[in-house]
C-alpha cells in the first residue's frame, strides 16, 4: 500500500471519529494498554531483530539503548496509554458563544485536527505515545518511524490496530508506514489532501528537512539553544546550582542549558564559582575575552559557539554590560525554546519575561522544567519552537482545532 | 532596501513591541486614523496614478472599482482603525496557571506572534486594515501588495509610518515592500529567520503559490466551495430563501453557496421551487441525472462542477439518498469553509454539525454569515480554511501566540 492510500484510508475514518464518545476512546486506550502487556514476548522478539540488525549495521551503544524494548519499557508504554485515557477529553469544549440580534446562536468548540502525520527516528516508544495522544484527541494518525525500528514499530502498530478493532474502531485510525525509504517521508510532506498537520520528531536534520520541504502545515519541534542570564543582582550560589542542573542533569535534551550570559558587574565574583561547580562534571567552558579574564577555567569561544546546541558537556559564556544587551544577545541567538534569568531584581525579572522571545521564560529556576508533565499537561507530543498553533510543550489540547456551529431558523443576510 | 533587510528591521522592533501598553497601541491607531483623514487629498492623488496605469494596462471595471480610493473609502479605513483600537487587547491574557508542589508558579499567557508577512492583491484598503490588526495585536507587519496599487499603498504606508513616529513607535513596525516583483514574494516565503507567519490574501493562484512554496508557516485563507444540504425534512420555502441568499446576495465572496445537495425523497417537490427562485437572478443550475429529471430548469453537471468554486451565477446540484451520503459527498468536495443543512430533524442537524469537516457549519441559516464581524470578532484579517492555528474567521486573537512564564526561587530538576 502506498502512503497516499494510507492517507486516503485515514481520512475515511474521520466521520467515525467525529462521532466517537470520550468513553469509547478511553475504552480503546485501555484495550491497547492491556494488549501491549499481553504481547510483551511478541514485541520483545520483534525488537530483538531490530537490535541485531542495528548491531550489524554498527549502531552505537546509545542508539541501541534507545532502540531496545524490554518488559519494563513495554509496561511503561501501556501505563502511558492508560494515563492518556485518564486525562480530560480535549474535544467538544465550548470556547465561546455569541448570540446575535437576528437570533443566530454561534458556538465555537474544539474538534480534532483530523489526520496527523508523525515522522520520527529511532525510539519505538514514540509509536505508542503518539498514537495514544492522537487517539484521545480524536485524530487519525499516520506514523512513519525510522528503518532501525521497523520490526518493533510494526509489532506495536499491529497490536494497537487489533485493539482498535476489538474496541469497535476502524483500524486505520492508527497506521504505520511500512516503507521507510526517504520517498515515503517526502510523500507525506506533500499529502495536503490527506494530512492536516505533520509533526517531525527527531534530530536537527530531520526537522530541517520537514520544515523546508513540506507543503503540509508543520509543527516544528525540538531544537533548543537555551540560555541562562546571570543578572548583576543574582544570588551567586543559586546561579551556580541552576546552571549546573540545567547543563549537566541530562545533556542530550532540548531544554538543557547551552549558553551562559553574565553581567560584567558580577562576572569576577560569579564566574569562578559557577565554573568550579561545572568542572565537577568536567564541563568544557568556552567564553569571550572578558569571561576568559574573569576565570582561568574558561577557554576561548568563537561566534559559532554562541549559535550551537552542543547536547554535550560544553557551555558557552557571553559577557554583557546591561540586561538590554543580554536580551538582545539571547533573542539573536536562541532557538526560542527556554531561557532563564537569575536575579534578585523584580524589575529586571519582569523585563526579561516580557522581552525574551521564547516559548518558556524562567526566573530563578532551571530550564530543564520545560516539559509537558512538569507544566501540568499530563503528557506531551513534543515541544514546539514555532509560534503558530502551538508553542512550548504540546499536550492533547494542541492536537485539536476549532469549529463554529451556527444554529438558525431561516436567517439570511 | 531588500525584503530581507526589511525583515531584519521588523524583527528589531519586537523588543519595543513586547513592552508596549494597550494605551500606547490605541493612541497610535488613533493617530493613524486622524492622519489618514488629514491626508485624503494626498492619498487620492496617489491613487489616481494607479487608476490611470490600471486603465492603460486594460484592467476591467471591477478591478478598477476595487482599486479606487475616494474620501468615503479613506474615512472608512480610518474608522476601521478606530474600531480596532476599541477592541480588547488580545495580548497578556492569562490562559492557565499551574502551581507545582516544588513552589514553581507556571503561567501561560498570550503574546504577539512577532513579525507577520501579508501578501495581497489589488485592494489598497488591506494595507490599513491589516496593519491596524497587526499593530493592535502587538505584531510588526511586512505588507507586500500588488503592483497595481503600489502608489496608493506607498502613500498609505508612509502616512501610517509617520503616525507611528508621532506616537513614539519605531516606524518599522509597519513596512511596505516597495519591490512588487515576483521575487520579493518568493523572498518573503523563505524568510524563516525574520517572519513568524505569512498570510496570503487574494485569489486562488496566489494562495496556492504561497502554500506550495513557503517554508515560513502559512495561514491558508479564502477558497470556499460551500454546500447547502436540503434534508428530507426541510422546510422547502426556508430552503429556497436560504439558497437564494447564499448563492446570489454577493457572488464573488468565499462564503457564497456553490453547490446544492438534495435528498432524493424531497427532490421532486423541493427542487422546482428552489430552481424557480434561483431563476429570478438567472442562476444557471447544473445537476446530476436525478436533479435533471426532477426539474426541467436543471442542465447536466460534470464531476468537475462539484469541485468548482464558481464565484458566479452558477450552482451545482447533487442528489443523495441519505444524510450519510450527503456528508460523504460534502467532505469529499468542500474546501472546509462553510456548509449548511436545511432540516426540521434535530438528530440530523446534530449529525451534520458533528460530521461536516468545515470551519463553520450551519443549521437553517445562510453560509453568508461566515465573517469576523458577524461572528462577534469585531474585525477579521481573513478566513482560514486550514485547521492549524486558526480556523474560520480570524480576528485579533488569532494574531497571537502563547508563552510560558515560570517563577521560581532556585528550583532545579
């Protein structure tokens, strides 16, 4: 079957999905969870083929670990689906109501987006997580994972489709693209007739390719060149703790801190303390001239450093004389993900919150909190770094659109 | 100046715009309105050059009329800007607040989108309307109008920029692209670094080109192949009135009815009455075989007719046996704009409202009401036919994004 045929089949489920109840959706999610747990052996043995192929093809230990499924990880996926079932239904919410003098009653409600395409890389857990979120929000989903995980993904999708049938749903509400060639991804990017939105999940290269080549509306996710600004009035120990946490707690994530911006009036006192803390985990520090002068642990930085999302034990340091300079530097170099200010000055905090053009702006806290779970969304499908439709962590609500319902009794204009 | 330089200049106004108050924005809109009225002569004489060039280049009377500015039309633009000033500020609205056990206070608020690009065709009033809406929603705007209106647009933009300076705003909050070549539009479609969103306003060709070629996120507007379904239980006179209104009140608009879908159980009684009414304005009726049999005024339709937005005194007629068949036909052929059911059956009304996948779905009313003013938005920048970000009439709220503000006192993860 071609991806276009899969798109057509997905679209044909939408009339069913527009009439489905919350209970039906939750029931289907429960059956999916149960069946995943009942089929642990089957999933693990399909996954073993991917792992073996991965090893043969020279995948590194990190990638092999991301690819690997075991009983615990499968149970976690099942629990994830149950947790999504427990969240409020994002569809059918009344957003506004307007009664006109002529008697028209105009309601605006939330509705599913329709058919969502997801292009993702090695982690097979995305298959279940994304399908569960799309199902709960009333959408059909077309999942196109990477070739490394194709056997695992096929097993997971087959089980979910069987569960859908048991729950009385059309199976094509969840579809996996069997063809993992570049062409199938390209085809999805141009299925405007069948896809209402496309969400890429993975590395920079994948996201860039989708943003540049898709005519289907895209939600850009993921890349985070996150900054922490240490203001003149900062509590230096707090600054050192927060920067240490944001840089080193998990280096491979998009909300990790990549760049430190520091006020020249506090740099001589603060930077040696911050640098010493970072050296506990052997973080390489690359700074401008003033940062190098302020602390001998700082190596020279280039302009390129300030635009780099390292995802590694490296951090850049930029010295500024004012908060305005800090704001300008950050807005020019950030990816609009997460930025923080460390300050005891309320006015500066408010200015930073207002002027920094990012999805999540912090005062005196680690950027690592940018996450659907931490923000009370319950679950997330990704973190949007664009401003259209969704910004920051995206939960169920961000997988819906709206619709006007207009009740009349013969009104004409 | 290149469009890229204009984009850079627009982006540099955003720190100012993120701190601006509602009063400052309303004051600037008031000065814009006053200065438009003070400069009527100047605008009319610039417009006269466009009209003369248009006549020389063989523009038809309809296009010349759309291009033409006079004192009344300029006053209407000024009043439009004042009306936008009177609307509530869409920015800074608290959408949600989440307090975590660890003491973090997480707020989600509305913020401007940033820099909005608008590519539009002949009507110079779009210059002022769009600029006023963007300004009130805290955005910078780059307006790229058609070459037919370049003298009018330049006069209008110059006056607005002068007003911005008087109001203490950076002038580059409103910019007009002087270069009306195809290249300037193409450049805008690829200014991801400077544009947060692109809105095309105009004909099918323009919108298609932008959707297909833009890497900047687009809001698709405009095209409307709108259907009215006459259910078995319809009040036939009401149906005839509504269809007559939706088809003929203004044929050139996107919410005009282009296709009639009719239940076979009522067709013999209803279609002759509806057709007779439509013939009062000489509407050409093209139907399937059963429609032709039911009424001698009906000419044959082809499959292409059912996919056509006529924008003319023509309507297609499709016969169906059930409401489900009507829903399937409409969802397969509509552009997702506005559709209506005429029925006395509440269950069928609810089914139609649920299952029709369009921005605005009506029961017993004309599709012509799909309009920002009619829906209580106060003003509109266009009607979105996509599902991402905005759907249906877009007002000030749809020109905003969101931002998370997180207040901590040293929290780490």
